[in-house]
C-alpha cells in the first residue's frame, strides 16, 4: 500500500509540475468569509487587466457575463482591482453562489499567489511548493556552473 501511495505522489507531482506547469499545491477549503470577493484581480488572456480603458474594450468584445458584474475600484502595481456586485457585504456571501463563475470556483489560483498577493488571514486555503527547496537546490548543484567571464568555456 505504501508503494502505491509513493507512485501516486510522484505521478501527481509530475502532472502538476510538467503538464500543468504549476509550482504550488493548493490545500484547504473555503471558510465562506467573503474576503476573496472584495478585492479581485482579473486576468484576460493570461494578462492582468491594467487600465479602465482596457477593461471597457474587453467588456465590449467579450460576452463573458462575469465582466458585467465587476467594477474597477482601485489600482496597484499589478493592475486594476475589482469588486463584484453579486457579493453581499453584510452576509459576506455571494448572492448567486451556486451559479458563480469559474474564476470564483477556482479561487485562490496560483497566479495571484505568484504575483505577490496574500490570502486573507482567516482564509481556509494555503499553498505549499510542489518541489521542496532542498530538491531544487540538489538539482541546481548537479548543473554545471557557467563561467560568464569566459564564454568560450561554456561551450559543450
């Protein structure tokens, strides 16, 4: 039984690292605090939306209904920050929880985590690196060290 678990863990690690190109596992479950619904970053075609003008163009071109329910409320170095009109601020719940879009169902995503955003203190989710630091360090030690002062030495 232990062998099956080890094989499964290796396959899971390979799948996430090599196929999904992920760096972290997401663990935990939603505590229904509503913290993730108050300040939202939106990525469109793998890019964070940076300006209100860009958002308006996307909204006109893309019929994705979620865009009709979000409003830019702020901006930082990563891009626009949105609020959702489906969020009930008093109850701290989505008004249409069962019909919520995939961005909400998949929260928190690794992308936001890698941008430097932090989960709320009371969030039930957390991230752990797929590869431990020691594993990455060992791989690095096995690679030849390049001599940048003499590029001729780097030819193999």
